C-alpha cells in the first residue's frame, strides 16, 4: 500500500480496537489485545506471527465467523459495525464482502467442481445465467477447465484448493480471507496456488488477507503485518525474510501511542527495564540509562563468549562458563 492509496481510498475492512478473550471454566486467554487494522481495495496483505499469536482469531473475526469480545469491525458497503448484526445478517453481508479459504478445503464431496463453485451463487440468490458465466470464468482462471466434472475426491490437494478459491469468488467479493492456505501443500503446489492468488488479485482486483507461517506466502505480499501475543507489533512493506524481520520492520504505534519493542531487539540490548527517549530531528533515539547499562553489562554478558546471560543465572548457557 502506498501512502497516497490510503489517503484517497476508503478501506474495505476496518477493525478498531478489537479484543478477544476466550473463556473456559478455569482459564481466560486474551488472544487479541486492542488490534486495529485497515485493508484497502486490491491490497495483498500477509498476517505473520508465531504459533498462538492470534492470526486465526484475527482472520475469523475479520470474516465475521467469530464475535469479538469488544471492538468494532466495518465492512465496505455495510454502514453498521458487523459485530452488532445477527448471524443471518452477517452471512448475507459476507457474500458480497469476502470469500473465505482455509487450510483444509470445505468442498461438498458428492458435488463436482462446477457444482461446488456454483453453490454459493445459488445460496446468494444470484441470477442463474450470471452464475453459469462467472463459474466458467473462475474455473478457467484457477486453471481447472479440464476438471469441471471431477468430484473433490478425484482431485489433488492443490486442485481442491483451486476449487475452493473459485467457489469463494462466485459472489464477486472484494476480499479473499485465507488462513494457512498453502499449509497442507508441497512447495511446488503452494507456488502454483500463490500464482493463482496473484492472478485473482490482478485480474479481478480482489484484495487478499493471508494468515501464514510460510516465507513463500509472506514474500508475495505488499504489506506484512506482524502480530504477537495478540498485539500488532510491526508492519513491513514487501520483500521480507521471516528469519531477519528486524531488517524491514516498522514498529506499530497503537491508538494509545504505545510501541512494543520486539523480543529479538530487547534481547540484543540485554532486556533493559527502561529507556531514555530523545527527539533528534525526525527521529526518536532510545538509549539505556547509565545505571541500567552498568547492570546490563555486569550481569548479563558472559565474559568468555560474550553471550547474553539471563539475570540470576550461574552458568552461561552458550559456553558453560561459571558466572562470577
Ligand atoms: N477456541 C479457543 N478457546 C480457547 N483458547 C483459544 C481458542 N482458539 C484459540 N485460542 C488461544 O488463543 C490464542 C491465539 O490462537 P490463534 O489460533 O488465533 O493463533 P495462531 O496465530 O493462528 O496460531 P497458529 O499459527 O498455531 O495457527 C492461543 O493462545 C490459543 O491457544
Ligand atoms: Mg492459526
């Protein structure tokens, strides 16, 4: 997304300060803690983060499958916060808004490719000629023109995922929301599915929101959102490497002006408990206060190998040196 794009276009998805607390009898898990996010028309956005970060929770809330505990969700074309709508109203509104694709495809086993793709069109009450034309166009677009009469059981995993994509697009939505879309596929098949997603994005101008662990997926996105412990920590523009996120990261500032310093950066600095902050021109310089610097140096660095040692440790985990 370019700055001018966000300035002139309205977002198609707007999430404001969303919290999600899963409650069971004994425990409460805060899966999302004040997440705000906008997706603009035609954008390709990847949502990355470690296992348990809140990716699936965020995409399910974005898709209206899961209600938030608090916060607002706006879809283009619907003036009200969708979390205030009934489930029937959400299902109806979603048909024009988003197509959903998951790691395991949800195709109907006794229907063939064409029938699976058309089904959502009938449920949405579309005109049958429009359904026929659009299904044909979509089946060709995903490269299954010669598999139209096959049932899901006669298709490979990658082909089933193509059917799921075509089915998700039958009602002409503005956005595809996908959770780990390539996770069950081998690298070559994943690459082909990602090519299909690129075609969908380019030819139909459909925006993509893809939750993923995979470098392959994240590197195709034009904006990457990094989530951890239910908070958006950072964003990246294109060309990221999951192993060296620090190189491309823009730290996110939330509605309350908070910035979370990523764990890898904190560890590299010896996990100080405070920073001095100074504005220098357009920059903020953070420095470790002198008293903490002494403590960090004395307690947290192994004198033999230089590795950072956790406070209170007797032995360096890296080289086995006894800390004195
Ligand atoms: N139905 C649920 N009930 C209780 N806790 C849940 C539920 N679903 C998810 N969680 C918890 O919420 C947190 C976020 O889970 P979520 O599935 O959104 O993570 P994720 O980033 O998608 O992880 P992964 O990469 O493993 O798919 C985790 O701590 C998880 O255990
Ligand atoms: Mg998940």
